[in-house]
């Protein structure tokens, strides 16, 4: 019976991902999973009533915690974001509050302003060109299915995953995004993550563990990797290694929406090209801030404040202050966040 359920789930996942063979998207799968066919509409808790998602899509997200929408963002918009990223790399624009990151293996002496040394920019809410991603109607119509009509853009990133240096530092450990967020409830938060080019296992696609969004927030910390770990790349310290793993092979413009408790990460970039994606975490404006002191999130909260002090020169601010600075209303009205 368990094997039948696992097989049924696998077929659903593969159908959602475009009918690829199991070997193309699955690292391994295990028994004991539940088929989405067991869902009834009154049991929906991770999606809002809407006229955008089909019943099948809604069931898929409820059961698996992610949903891929093909060809959602246009080539023209993606080129627009790529051009602005290159301007940032050349230091032609310096948006307020932007955090520019490079791989841990790139020595400071090798740092010159170029796309080849910058691996991520985050907190681009003050860059009107990149932030336009967060306001795209085609993105927001799906976001509203998870957050409701009052939508806040909370955390923004453009990822430029570099070819791995050989030390495997281009990997991103398995993690849950909620670890980074001092606001709740988790079911009113969703990430939109858009591929800016073809993404596969060779250049380090996302890997997700379906159904893990139904579990608790786990303890995170820096993994003990021999080659080093990039700043703020916390990973789960204890997870079930028998969980299903699905590798998301995506084309330019494809967008995956996923729950903040979904366990996910990405492998190293074994190609010779950079792999780009742009993303934003959105939340219902009715969400509320929490105090992370004394919780498993205290470590990341302290690190965020330390970085804010070091990079931006701000002191005597709270974690809530940092997040309120990042947050922007993109639809409806600002309420709590």
C-alpha cells in the first residue's frame, strides 16, 4: 500500500513538471507519502480561494508545498533584470540598502567590480528596476492565491550562482526559508523564484523535498563543509534523508512558488556558466512580527543585526526595524508588516 501511494505521488509530481522521466528530476523517493487525490476542498489550508489556480494545481501545492508555472515571466523582462544586475556589478548604480555578496572562495585581493565575482544581490527594494519584478501582475496574481489581497514584498534576491571552484561552495545547504523570517503565520508567506535562463542539475537547479512544508521549523546552523560556507547559508542540522527529493529543471521565465517551510537547497554548479534566478518572498500584510529570542531563530537574528551594523553602519535597531525597512507594499494596503 505504501509503495502504491509513493508511486501515485511520483506520477503526480512528474506530470506537474511536464512529464519528464523519473531519472531527470528525482534523486530518490521513499514510501509512506500521501496521494494528492485524498484531498477535499474543505481541507485546503495552504492556499486561498481563488479563480487562478486549477483544482489540480491547488491540490498539488497543498500536498507538496510548491508549484511550478511555466513561461510566466517574459524574455524582455528577464533581460531587463539582467541588464540592471550587470550595472550593479559594474558599480554604475548603488541602491540604498543593497547587500552585494561574493563566494567565500573569492579572495578580497581578486575582487574587481564585475558579474564574475558577485554571486548574489539581496534587499533590492530601493532599486526600482529590479524591484519591478515584485510588482509584475503575472507574479502577483499567483501570489494572491497564497497571501490574500494585501501583499507585502519582504525579501528580494537575484542569485548569480557561479561555476564551482572545486571546493563545492556553490552549493546551498538544505534549509527552510522561515528560519530567516521573524514574522508569522507561515501559511501566509510564499516565495516566487524565477529562472533567468535554462536551469538543470548541471548548473545547480533547486532541489525540493515535497511535503516537508507540513512539518515544523527545524534547527539551522552553518554546515561543517571542508571547503567553506557562504555567509548566511544556514542549513538544517537534522532531517530525514529518506524524504523524496525532486530536482526542478526549469526554462527561462518558469517560476516556482513555494511555502517557507518547504525544505529545499541547490547543488553545486558543475557548468562553466553562471546560473541566474530572481526571487521575492511575499507575505500577507496581516502577518505579525515575533520575538526570536530564545528560539531556534535567535542565531540568524543576531547575525542579521551584526551584518546591518557592519555593512550599513546602523546600530541600536531591532530585527523588526530591519525587516520593516525591507518591506514594501505591492498590492492592497500595509497593515502590520
